[in-house]
């Protein structure tokens, strides 16, 4: 087992170096910057509008209304919760802690930068996802990067085959990513935190060099996950709709209590975040290499990588569930995409960062992580410092809920990618394999599970960003059409779908006020 995992790690390190090299990171941030510019900084210039149309409309009946009786249709709120279920995971807890431990406090600043730009990347992805979606053979909506790569990018002169190839590449990497970020990485963190909180002093027998505790946790999670996942999107969305708002609010309240307990440190914490965003953190044995390289490979790279791991903006993943929404306006679902990144990174990740930086595990003067600090359980220890052992139990439960809902959301993403390649029946087979693979995350090492997740994220991101960049003219056109109609009050024909039949069906309804 050890030799096999070591071989996997070596191969992964090589691929990861390419998937998350600087060209890829520049492309990620550049796409967000371009999407921000072409929409005239929509996330700021129309802040009140997208806020009112998303969280401000959460009690509206339309937000919770499903479209017809199709089993694959979910409400706008269910689509958001399922997308948040897939994004609010261990990246918001262990991922933030890992970014700070490796990249210093300055990594938080670059998570904010990636999130600010990522709002408009996610906005653009969702617009394209809704615009290019279609019904499958069961009458369910199917959408995602593979469709706007094939029909959008592929619709340009001479790009037909390029679009098709990139769509297939995206779908393949999405399937692999679903087993990484959406399965192994999440289950692994659940296992580590449960062990740390409840089995610290337990000496258990092993099987294949892995503790029986790990096997039991993996099997239990597999059984529960199978019940939900094999029930399809409706059961996943129903689960997410109930769990996500509750877990997010409770976690934020707990983090706020810790912030209040360390309120005198807030000034020092934010000063460290901004200081080390542009200053390399000293390491044992002295600083080697150029200052610029230290900054690039430290806070910037780790902040961006963990930011993407957390909010998934740029991956093209959440588009696959947003496309199942009852929404008719592409931009309306784009607004939910903005809120999704805001809630995930600007709110939840920032709370975690403050908890970590106020824990005493990070020297705010030097940015150095204290010896013996374990990023996998750092947040649990920080909660334990304030609430005692119940604080560590709370984080173990929070990680369980956060990570488990992520697994549920990603099972849908992977099934849609398989459906694109092999049809609806292939998606059903995939769900069974996905459930069986859940146990692997419980028995893998933390570092390997995390690194594999990073690699698959990067490989999935590249074809998606190519598609988004290529179709920025369409994003401009659809956004401008929406702003002219909904904000400036112009009486013009709405732009809703690439499919003439869907366009003809929805245009009159949108004119009557249905979004």
C-alpha cells in the first residue's frame, strides 16, 4: 500500500507542477479581471441589484419554485444551496489553514483578490451555462462548460473540432476532479478531524496498514452518501437546502464569538494579512532565492490555489447544477454565482482566517507558523482554545457537514460530465462507482488526497477558462441586454438561449416579469 501511494504521489507532483504553474494562475486571475472589466465591474457597480436579486429575494416564492414536474429541475435556492454545498467544504476550514501555514498571513489577501475577480468569472460561467443548456432524454436540464465549449466556442468559424475536443477534455477532468476535490479530499478531512476530536487516545488495530477507525468512518459515510446520491439531484438538492444554510450560519456564529474574544487582535491580524501579501515569510535556515519569487510561490500561489479550491470560480463545476435552476434569465443565475463566491470566500473563509490567525499558531510579527502546528486540525484547536473540548467536537461536526455536502454536490457534477460523454445510463453507473470510492479518502494520507485534488482542479480549469475567454463577447451582449431591460427600463427583446425554441418559449414570459 505504501509503495503504491508513493508512486501515485510522484506522478501527481509532476502533473501538478504543470496544472498549477504560473501560466495557469495568470490565466485564472486574468480571466476574472477581463470578466470584471467587460461587465464594467458589475460586482461593485451593481452591488445593490445583485444583492437584492439573490439573498434579498430568499423569501420570494419564485426563488423556491421548481420548473414544472421534471425530476431534474430544482428551484433557484436549491441550485444555490447545492452549489454552495459543493463549494463550502474543507477548503473553507482546513484549506484556509493550509494556505496560511504554507503561504503566511498574506495568502488571505490573495484569496480575497481571487474571490473578487472570481465573482465575475462565476457570473460569466453561469450566464453561458444557462444560455447553452438543453434537455436530456429524460426531460432534465443539462448544462455546463462542455456544452458552451462545444456549441459556443465550437460555433466560431474553424473552431468546431477544437470546441468538441476541449469539451471532452473538460468532461474527463471534471470526472477525475469529482473523485479528488469532491470525494477523496473531503472524506479525508472528515476522517482526520473525527479522529482528532474523538479518538486521540484510542489505539485501534489496523487492516492493510490503515487503522480500523478509518475504515469504519469510510464505510459509514459511504452508506449514508449512497442513500442520498443514488436518489438523484432532487434528493441531493433537498438535503443541501436543509443543511447548507444551517451549517453556514452556525459556523459563522461560532467564528464571530472567537473574533469577539480576540477583538483586540483584529488590527494586528489585518495588518499581518496586508504586510505579508507583499513580503516573503522567513523560513527556518533563512530566506533563499529572490524576494519576488518567495512572494509569488508563497502567499500569491497558495492564496489563489486555496481560493479556487474553496469557491471553485473558474473551474466551471457549479455551472452544472446552476443549469438545473428554474431561472429563465441567464444573468439572473449569474447573480447567484456572484453571491456564491462572496458567501463562500469573502464571508466564510475570512472568518476561518481570523480564527487561525488569532489562535497563536501563527506569529503575526514574522508570519511564521509555530513548530508542531498541524494545518488539518488547526481550526479545531483554535475553537478548543475558546470552547474547550466541545469546540474541537464542534469543528469535527462542522467539517463533517461541510465536507459531506461537498461530496453530494460533486457527485452531481461528475454524473453530468459522464452523461455528456456516455449518456444518461452512464451517469447512473458513475454514481455507484462514486459512492464506492468514498472509502478511499478515509484511508489515504492527508497530503496526497489534498495534492491530487489540487491537480485535478487545475486540469479541469484550463479548458473551461479557454471557453469563457473566447465567449466574452457573448457575455457582454447578454449582460448589456439584461442591464438595459431590468435596470435602465428599455423595452427590448431579451436574450435567453442559443436554442430558438427555448428563446421563443421564454421571451414572452420574461417580458411579463418572470425571471
